[in-house]
C-alpha cells in the first residue's frame, strides 16, 4: 500500500520502510551521525521530512548509495515492496 504523491514522511521512518536499515533506531542514529544527505545537503535530524522526488545520498558500511524517492510507503513490507519506494541514481 502506497501513499499519495503530495505526502511527506520522516527520514528515519522512510529509510526503515525502504529497508536500508534493520531498525528505525539505527536509521535515526546514522542520520544523526551525519551519514546522509538530502538533495545534496547534509542532514542531522532524523525527523526531517522528505518528499517524492528527493535525492538521498546514504553512506553505508558497504559504500555510498544515491537514490531518488519514488513513493512514501506506509509500512515496512517485503523487500519487493521496499524496492518500489526508490530508484538508484547513477
């Protein structure tokens, strides 16, 4: 189940829904540690609202990933559902 296009969601919650992090707390910790950028700007608050079309640069232990937000999502569903929330940016 997906949300309407004008919706926004907390950054930590979206990262958890999209399965970038195993727990929402870990997502919040990574954002708070300055490991993430939204549209090129460093973010340090997990409660930062993101919208469809935002580009996230995520620093993970395995490397850096750049993704564009396609959907908000309303739950942490299966991996196939999580992958529909974003697209990789080359």
